[in-house]
C-alpha cells in the first residue's frame, strides 16, 4: 500500500509456472544451462549454470523467459538474442510456451564445421 508504483504481479497467477516447472525437470541434471535470471533460481543445484546472455556458446541448453523484468542487460536484448538463435543453425528451438523458450545446442552443426 505504500509503494510508489503499484505492482500486483505477486498476487496474479502465473499460468506458465506449472509448464516451466515441468519442463525444467526434463533437462538432464548433468547438462550445462544458460537461463534468464528468474529461471536460474530453479536450476541452482546444477554444477554449471550461466545467466543469459553469458554462456550461450558454452551451455547445452539456453532457457529464456522473455517476460523476465530482471533480464540483463534488458528484456529487449533477450528478445533480440532469442530471435537470433531461432535463425542460427547452431541452436534448435525445442520448446516454446508463451514467453518461455528452450533452445538446445545443435551438436550436428558443430561436427560439420
């Protein structure tokens, strides 16, 4: 009630939350991951995890939550990066539900070079 700008997001249900939680369980535990900031906390038990945009060339999986307001350097930069990855044969879009996107490194494209 004393906030300068009202934010009720914590009280509104996140429809994607169940979908995201289910999908995160399908990623192998030993896989390296680069993820949006808000997704990273759900993956913190992993040995190797990066916060996007770091690790996109090292991680096996890149996970975007394009509605993550804490994205660094910005939400727009994450949108641009995900658009670039869609058009890059080195990455395969495995899954998308709303603003949640999962890319996997295309190992075959690396073998061809």
